[in-house]
């Protein structure tokens, strides 16, 4: 049995950066030694223990600095309602405030020996890595450094495209195609299972079906939101659309499985959307098909659907004129057509993301009371009241609502505006509430740092605030007189049912060690490694058929409809004809929604933490 260290049982050694305290909870400048216990059998366990000269730790799920939290910080959270934050300034200045922020900043500047070793292996094995923004900071720090190094040395390493990309779920597939075009023969997808499915399908659609896509683990990596669309209740909801007296269009969130997209498309005309183009999609669809005639069924994300309705209502309540609507939203809409659109939006009532679900009352109250001067960003998936704060501020350009990319762009633009006006005479601090998963901090830090350098700004600072409730930390008391205080509650990593979620427990099933293991297996080859790698392929559930058409092919079609819309600005004639055709002759397209071959939705799993 390999001896590894639990997150609440971290052994630390004295170093130039930290002093060791043997009997006290650290106050931010101290580290606490804990006993190691047998926990994981890991083939590369030695790698787990060599990170960072000052500590021995296991990097699993980025818990390496979980025991650093200070009791004084918890008192601050409980009495002063201060959220943890990360202050980014000139000349590489990064100041974490609070233990959760310390955990995020720990690996923004990774061990360059690890970076060089993994980069060389990726090039030697012809392996590309596409990762979602929500990876933990250790993994993102290494991947970001690898990409930078490869971009700066394209001639010496003979790469026409870097072997690493971190992006949102839609663009991950595009990066994989470019890597394949530049010579990659394997792709590792760091995300959840439906992302690996989509990357594989997009590769196949672009002529690279022979290139395998490997997941970080052989275990299922679920997604609470995606799985809510793999239920009979979702199919029954779509049947309502199928039987509607009006024309019907199903707008399905990109963060769902190919199986969901395929089953949906077999029931009702379907187009996928992202959180950045969903509003544009429904506005254009309503215009092209007629706001009086088209019913839009949006799913599975309940919060996002309700937030779309809220956005439209905010425009109407805000007294926007027809001219304002046509200039800022859509050239062919008016107050009358927006009101019709709003009344014809049907939202699936039973779907949510476990991360965004956690931005609840305590977080909202704290934002209102203590952070009125901050810019507020919110992903379209967050609950209503948190979203409404950001939506209200966005009308005055003091906030934004949208996708992860939209949030990154908003922060970057605000910092750029301030940096261009910087007189370098007095400090100007911009505060941003980060209303999405904490994994976004890595690209935000890099963007802010680059902007400050490019504009020679010395006085502008950006404070990224993590809206985590006080219940989003746990005091561990198992009889040991040395209590440990860690980010996270039993419901999830850094989450609290009272509000405030830091990280996605599903995404954190990806880590640096599992990535290194996969690359080693690809590089070494052999029957044993090939057998193991097959277990890392996307789930085989996309291999079946529906009504004689492959699930993979049928599931990709809604994505292609979206891509055509993004390219041309209008719904494709094929999709419009499908909507019109099913509306006028539904019987020719009737299907048994439960009669699908070899497609079995993944059961929703419960994440438990020791």
C-alpha cells in the first residue's frame, strides 16, 4: 500500500517561504504538520510527494494546501463577511487574502522542471491536451506554462500548433482538430465525459476518427447538469414540444452529452447553444420563424433558462425603446416582439449545475452589503438573485452576465480601460466578484498581468473576489487536539448549501498525476498500456443508433446547426425547413422516445469526501 497524504493531513517541512508550527493552526504564515496515512495506491506516488520543496503532499484534486486556513480568517468570514480574494498588481504582484485564495495561487507559477518534462513527453508522444477552464489551478498552471513555452519555441520543437489548449467546452473540439492537423496522434481531454464525447465526435466529423480521445480517469466523470437531461422526465418534456400546436424548437445547452442531443433531435428540431450565444440564438429563431408562431423549449439548465426570461423582462421593465432594442439586441425586434418571445419560452424545470446552484442567500446578502463598489460577474447558470445583481449592474456597464469567456473578456476590458488611463500617481483598485467556478482564476491572472505589462501600468490593481459562504469551510475535529480548517464541506469542494461554491467536484477528478500517467502509457506503448488506455476512451454509449441513424451522427447535427448560425448569423435553411416540416406533418417524424438502441443514460452519482 502506497503511503499518501490526505488533504487534512499534510506533512510540511521548514523552508525559506514558511515557518513550521508543531502545535498550532497556521495563521497564513505557518504550516502545520500532520500524520500521513495509507490512502491511495498510485503508480506514480513518488511524483505526488516531490512537488514544491517546502511540503510533502498529495496533489489529488488540488487539496495540497487545504490545511493552511487560519482560525482568524474563519472569524472574519463569520463576523465581517469578508470573501477570500486575489489581488493582482504590477510587476507580477499576486496577494492572496484568505486560505481559499492561497490554495488558488499556490501553483500559478509551477515547477518549471515538471513543465519541461511534461512538455517534452507531449511532443515525443504526439499527444495534444484540451482542458476546460474549470481545471484546478495546479493543472492549469502547468498547462499554461507548457503552452507559453511551446509558442515561444515553435521553430526548435517543430510545432505548428501548441499541444495544449485551455478553453470552454465548445472550443475544446476546435483546438483538438488543429492539433490533429499539426501532427497529434492522440488527444487527452480534461473535463467531464460529455466533453470527451464531443471532442471525439468533432474530430471524426473533420476526418480524424482514427485519433483516440482519452479521459483523465477510467472511471465515469459525470456532470449533474448534463445528467438531468438524460432522464425520462426530460424526454417527456420534449414530447410536449413535439405535440405543440405551434412550431417548436428545442435549444439545448452545449454542456450535454451527444446521446442527449441525438435523442432530443429525434423528438423535436434541436439546435445547441453556449452561454455566450444563447440569447442571440433565441432572438434570431423568434425573428425567422415568427414570434407569434414559435415555441422555444430551453433545457436542461433551469437557472439559465429563467435568467434568459429575466434578461428580456429587464429590458422591457427598463423602458428600452424599439430603437434601443434594435441597436443593442437585435435589428428586427421591438418591445412587442420581445414580449411575445418571452411568453413563448418554455424552460425545463429540473436541471441545474451543482457548482452554480450554490450561489445562495448568504452570498447574495454579503455581495449586497459589503461589495456595492465591485463589478459583479455571473455565469448564466447561477441562481436568480445572484444573476439579477449582475444583470442590473450590467445595464450600467458595472457587471456582466454570460459565459466563462464573456466573464474573462469583461474583466480584461475593464482592466485595459483603467491601464490606458493610468497616470501611475495613485493606486486604482478594481474589484470583481467572480460568479462562476474558481478554476477561471488562472486565465484571469494571466490576462490581467499581460495587460498591465503591455500598458506599462504600475498603479492599477485587480482584486478577484471569490463569493464563498462561511459554511464553505469545514472544521475537522476527529478527536485530535490540532484542529484543521479546510475549504469544503461534505457536499462538495468549497461548496455550501447556504450559498457559495468554489470548485466543481466532477472537474477535479482530473489532475496532473493522471495526465502524466496517460502520457507515459501512450509514450511507452505495449499491450498492457493499450489495454489500460482503452478504459480511458469516452463511454461507449454513443455507439448505438436511433431510428437507424448513428447516435454520434445524429448528436452532432444540433452542433452543426449552431456553428452555421454562428458563422452566418441566421438559422440554416435545413433547420428552418425541419421546424416547418415537423409542424405541418408531425406524423412522418413520430418516434418512440424510449426506443433507442444501445443508449443508456449514466446514473447521477453522489460525490462523497472523506
